[in-house]
């Protein structure tokens, strides 16, 4: 409960600082006098939510991001596993993927306009490209990092290629796959908003750019807040799904050094540590024996050597 209170307090503190700087028109080096206040943005937000255009833009952006991201998740995982498991696939697909991967997805807007008959399909293609490469690369590295002993154990028990894929490769690579999915959903939001600003007709990015062109700065901040909330919600959903599917992994919680973990009510106190006299005695005996062995010099009798051999 304390952690949630701290998070709410941090957001409230940031909003309070924003309201203070903008209401006082502070101009030191950053020009906060040009910013709308929190109250202005809240009023604009309420006006937008009362209309139909806001919800239409929200639905369009969510449809584009989910379509492109889900397609990228399926194709990216399949391609990553294929490249990691097959040398032939790596030789055929690897050079092409590595050449295309550094190209920013937003730079493919002219390509999407030439390739696809509608802007909607082009925006989904850009979203797909943005999420595909993080997912593919993370999956490839996760599959290659698996221990060969697991696969050998399944083969020993008579498992075939599909059995290894379903019981070893995919479960073992799930943590890495969801790491790529978490990165991919964030990059997808960046690129879908940029694509909507450039070639879209509806969507949160399109509406935000239109507000900027008519100098409606509270409307611009409404779009920014909407994008941030949507990105946080989708990233949280991906993370929760990953935790659900990888619940077999050990989870650790952060405990500061020197601070004991609080004990739940009704939990019995831990038993005291046993007396160390026995351990000290055994330690002294072993050290004494070692010292005795170290002091003893000279050749051993013949009978003693024979007893050691027996």
C-alpha cells in the first residue's frame, strides 16, 4: 500500500510543480509562460471526452496498434526461433534482416504509401515493422541461450522435434520473448503516432498534430497525456501476461540492505541459531588434526602405508 501511495504522490507532485511554474509564468531558461496550466489541460480533456471525435480517434489508434503488434508478435517469434534453430534459415534470412533492421520504421512511410492502396494498411505496416525487430532479436538470443542439456534430455526420452519445440524451446525462451514484446509495444506507439501525424486521417497522433497547427496547446497536451496513458496500459498488459505465463520463474523482491523483512501477523518467529560450540569443537579438532599432520614428518611405516591402501 505504501508503494502505491508513493506513486500517486509522485504524480501529484509533478502536476503541482507544473501548475506552479505555468501559473506564475516562470521564464528562467525554459519558457513555462508558453505552457498551458494543468487546469487548462483538464478543461480541454473534459471537453474532448464529451465529444465523439475523441473516442473515434482512440478506437482507430488502438485498432492500428493492436493489429500491427499482434502480427509482429507472431511473425517475430516464429522468425526468431527459425533463425536460431536453423543454419539454413540464418544464412538465407539473416543478411536481409540485419540490413533492414537499422532502418527506422518511420522512414518507411514513403514505402508504405507506394506499396499499400490505403493509408490504414500503411500505418499498420509501419507499426508491424517497429515491433517486429525487437521481438525477433530477443527471441533469437533467448533460444540460442538455452542449455543443450534440456534438449538432450527430451531426445533421450524419445521426444521429437515438435516435442522439443513445445516443451523446451518456447517455454525456455519465454522470458526473453516477453522482454522483446515489452520493448516492441513501446516502439510501436512511437511509430504509429508519428505515422498518423504524417499520413493519417484519424487517430490520436493525427488529432494532436491538428491541434498544433491551429495553436491549440491544451489540445496538444490532451493528445500527449492520452498517448502516455495508452502506452502505459498496453505495456502493463504485456508485462502482466508475461508474469502469468512465466510464473514458474523465481521472483525476488527488493529489500534494502540491513533492513529485515517484515514478518506477517501470526507467523511464528524463526528458531534461534544452534549453539556454535559443536561447530567450534569440530573446527578445533579438524584444525588440530591438520596441525598434527603438518607437524608429523618423516616416512610412514610400511604397515601404515598398507592400511591406507586398504
